C-alpha cells in the first residue's frame, strides 16, 4: 500500500500546477490571436503578453491565499 504524499511530493505537484496555469493563460492568448486572423508576429506577441499576465495572475493568487 502507498503511504501519504510527502511534503516534497506536494511541493512538486504545486509547482507543476503553477507552471500549467501560466502556460494555459499564455497559450490561450495566442489561440485567441490566431483565431482572429493575426499574423505569426501577433500570435507571438499575444503568447508573450499572456505569459506575463499569467505570472501576474499567479503572483496575485499566491498572495491572497
């Protein structure tokens, strides 16, 4: 039988979740730009801006919890 998760396992899982949240926001912004007919440059800028906003959102969520 498997025992409860260690603190290290929990910390690693939370770090993966944080990375996934940031990537989700960034990729979502890129997909919106792509679906609206943006050029490759526009999509790249949207992904970059989305990643920055994802980091800001994550920092806010960490601060309020």
